[in-house]
C-alpha cells in the first residue's frame, strides 16, 4: 500500500496492529478507562480499549456511560491528553550529589519509541502545536524531542463529538488531514463493525503491510464520509475565528474580563486539561544527605506566583490572569508560534468546575465589538 491508500480491518485486525507495534518495540499507548474517564494508558490489545463506553459532556460536566454496543471509539475526549506522554507533569532535570565533591547528573532521555493508538485528529493537531512550542525554536526541549521523535501515530477519526467540542471551527477535526501514520474510521452499521484505515506515511504503509487487511469498498468509504458529515453536523459549539486574534487584541480593557473573573476560581483546571498549555515551573529540593534535585512541573498562568517578578506578580487579579490565558490561546499565540493555541477539544469547558466556556466569553466580547463573522476560516495573526 502507498500513502493515501485505504484498507479495511476489523477488531482482530486492530488487535493485530497493536501487536505489530509492540513487536516492533513501540511503547504502545491508547485510550483506556481509568477513574471513570477515558485516559491515555498502556495497551496490549483491543481488549484494553473502552468498548461500549460513551461520554456525556457539558460545561462543568463529564460522565462516562457503558452501552451494550462494542464500539471502541464511541466517546469524544477525556480529561487526560497525550501531552502528558511527551511533556510529563513532573520531570527531573538534574540532581547534584555531594560526596567530597559536587557531581551533577542528568536523567537519561527516554529511549524507546512510543506509539499512540486512538488519538483524535484534534489531539494530533495539539501535538503539532506543541511541536512548535517545545520541539522547535532556539532551545528545543530535549526530553520532549526524545519522546516525540519517532512517535507512531494512529488517529481515530471522530464520529461522536461532545456538546463541548468545536474542532470544526478550529479546522482540526473531526476528519484527520495530517500528522498521522495511520488513520482509523470506526464504522458500525448493517455491514458490521469494522474500520477504514488510511495510510498517512510510508512507515504507516510498512506497519499496515504486517496486518491482515481487506479492501475498503466504495460503501465503506461512503459510510466514512457519512459518519464525518454527521459528526460535523452534530457539533453545536462554534468559535468564530475570522478576525478573532485582532478582536481580542483590541478588547484588552473589555468589561467581560471582570465579568468572568466574578465566576472564575483561578483553579487552573482549564490549563491542566488543555492539550496545548505548556507553562511550567522549576523547583529545587535538597535533602540532609547532600542531594539536590531540580524538577520541572506543570504550572498555570492562573497561579498568582506564575507572573511573579521582582516585587510582586504582574497579573495580580483573576481578570488579568483569565485575560492572559484566553488572549494567549487565541491571539498572541499566532505572533509567537504562527498558529492558534486552541484546537477546539472543549476540555477546558467540561472540566471547569463552574462551567466557564471560552466560546461564550468570546461571543460576549464579539457581540459588543460586532466585527467577527461566524464560520469563517482561522485567521492569521493580524487579520
Ligand atoms: S483552550 Fe480549551 S478547547 Fe482549546 S485546546 Fe485548550 S482545552 Fe481544548
Ligand atoms: S476558567 Fe474555570 S477551570 Fe479555568 S481557572 Fe477559572 S474556574 Fe478554573
């Protein structure tokens, strides 16, 4: 098979694919049910995937329910993103020991390649956003690069968006357009439970050649198109993106920032679940035995300490911290990295304890500004 070709596999074929990846030495991860949510975790076969599970999401609400069907990807996204696999919540940078003299050692970089099976197209887009932030630039993060380089990505196109999703607005889903080695589309209709597999790279073709496949028929491809059209049609949330970066840039003193601050708890949940937020903090801890460790941990622009410069925090109010988060995501990220910082997964909406919805906050600002058109293409930085 070649790049762009499509085949068909069933659950046994997907099981074989996961086995082939493990046999090639990949540290194979996929969606698993953990703590009442769909989360990334190690998988050794289809039996580990969340068969029959479906999520219900709304502002401040996430519930996982078990149906009597056998679909494996019948949910949208869970709280845990793939970010944690490449940019861990806590990472040791070095440790120093004192034994006559000071010795500084750095941890070994992760060696084994990782394969992720079942990442949503929006989540693949999130990894590409992180590639620009952590994997590029003057000083790329070696830990991120070591894990991300050589990662094998099997995406699962989305047929079941949650009410909190808006990937169509951000141009990141529900169909997969790039960033994957193989793309699955799960079909479960009168013709049975099966997957269309599309090849994204030569490595994907090589891996798929080791898996028993059948021909993707015209009716399979038509069923895939129908699934994706239905998913797009089911997406009720919209983030009008045409001119959005400029809209926010000219509304830094809008009263909506104080309005949202009356509701926001500054808890940072939205940043922790976000697949593109990358703020971190560095702390040193010392022991009485003469060992010092420097660790990097996820941080949040909602933390008061995060903007602490000499003399105090630059952003002391909740309104200034929420404004920083939202305007960075949707406006100044373009200036820094040439893309939006939001891929429309809706996690920050579902996992905000008070149900703050960034699409609604933007809509309120846009309403009084009147300059944004719904449904237009993503903007450049100055549009
Ligand atoms: S800002 Fe919200 S919707 Fe956008 S990528 Fe982050 S969690 Fe997802
Ligand atoms: S917007 Fe919601 S999740 Fe984010 S800091 Fe405020 S209360 Fe927490």
